[in-house]
C-alpha cells in the first residue's frame, strides 16, 4: 500500500512539473515578442535578426532532446546557453544596427532553445506520468 | 621462367601500390599549402530580397589567431577578432565595442577560400566519407556523405578541374540543393592556386540569396603589418559586452 502511495506522490510531483511547463512555456514564447521597438528602423532590424535566428536555430532538436531526457536541467542548460550572432552579419553595419541586431538575435535564439527544451521537458514529464499511472493502476488491480 | 615471374610480380606490386596511393590521396585531408597569413582587399556583394548591399575594405588574417577587417565602405569600421575578444571600432563615432564570447568565428566569409586549399574541402575533418567519384576528361567529381549525427544534411559534391576546386554543391537529406559555391578567377601565388572570387547561392527564408566575395591584391604567407591590434585613441567611448 505504501508503495502505491509513493507512486502517487511521484505522479503528483510530475503533474506539478507539467503545470510548471504549461506556465513557463507561454512565458518564454511571449518573451521573444516582448521587445519594445523604439523606432521603425529598430523593429525592422530586429525582425531580420529574429528571422536569421530562426534559420540558424533550425536544428534545435538537441535542446528538445535535452529537455526530454533531463527535464528541468535541460531547460536550465538551454536558458543559460549563449547563442552568438555570426560576426559576418555585423560587418559594414553601423553601431546602432550591430547593437540591435546582436540583442534581438541572441534573445530570439535563446527563446527558441528554451522553447524546444520546454517542449521536450513537457513531453518527457507526460510520458513518465502516463507510465507511472498505468503501472500504479495495474498494481492496485 | 622463374625470373619472368618475379618481374611480373614486381610490376603487379608496383601497380597495386600506385592504386593504393591514388585511393588514399582521394580520401586523405591533404592541404596544398599551409596557410599562415593572408592579406587582401575585399569586395562583398550581398543580394538579398532583391536588395543589393556592397561592403569594401581590406583584411589581414594571421591564421588561426587573429583577423583584422578594415572596412571603408559603406562606413568606416574596424573589426579585430583575437581569441575570445572581438573589438568593433567606429573611428568616426569614437566608439568601441568590446565583445567577449566563448568562441568567435575568425574566418567569417573567408571560410570557402581557406577550405578550397584542401583537396577534400575539409570534409574529412568533419567526419564526411567519400562515397563515390567520377572522372570526366579533366574534371574530377567526388561525392561525400555526412556523418549520421548531422541529421538533415545530405551529400556534398565537389567538382575539381585541373586540380582546382570549381564548385561545391551541398544537398539536404531529400536531395534538394541547399547551397551552391562557385570558385572563380584562380590566381597563381607561388605554388599556390588561390581563388580570387567565391560566389555562394543559398536559400534564406525561402528566397535565394547571392553572396559574392572578391579578393584583390592577395598576399599569402607574406609579412603582415607588425601590429594587428587596434590603435585606439584616448577619447573613445568603450562599451563592453558578454555574449
């Protein structure tokens, strides 16, 4: 009976993790759009930087896999990673462009990485939860 | 009779040895010459979304430690990359950005120029394997397969004419061309054949982007200016960033 109770505690903890995912995921998704554009020029530079980040971070499956396997640690790893804009894109650009481009690029790339890690974490938690619930139910039967 | 057999065997071994040498020459990462330094004037034309942008300047590469770009068009800008520090200096604005990061790409748009000096375009070093080759008159076509870890990458095809790399085609896993690199205007610099122009065509946001980089007044492995570091005046605003 204690064994089944422990299983339910684990399932509850996983459900809390899933709820956290559901809260964190929208926050990180919104974060990429939270940049207040001061000027139209800044906005267009930012758009270009974000588009480039999407193209460059095309293969963020490794972060999703990290989230799936390591849960919160995968998320922390993605959140603390330091994506770097390619230097070539700053060549021949003025100081305002370079500053805006680098800032927006890094924010977007990091947002994509954390989003991928969150999705991986959510999927991992759901799979574990379903597994524990199924095994707990079969044992109680 | 016995002597004839020995001579025949000898020639057979020589032939086998030559064939083996030929095969290993294909797959080994052979570099024509060791690149120590490079200086040139450059012109970069980028055609993106029907908009053409031009950048001109000069560059000094002390490979692999330092790269100094002196841009004089469309703005005055100096970029020095040295290990983990990148400095972007705007002399007209008296502004210096110091950017620290774990890694900075020092070759930037020079990568295809440097890679062209490798017989295999540096693919062996990336764990690519030679899967096939064809010889048509003076042209050698080699087909390279990526390692399994490179998920959505497809084959890379190198076309070499008279021992000079003329084009590189990069495919995705569905056999669509994702990048085409053309090497033109080869210059003879001592023993080195170095491309003067590299043209790259690739898809960006579904549209084809064309990048053309031309190097003139090329000097390889010759003396580079004593100081590759920036000469920063005193009244400069310095902003530090951590990437």
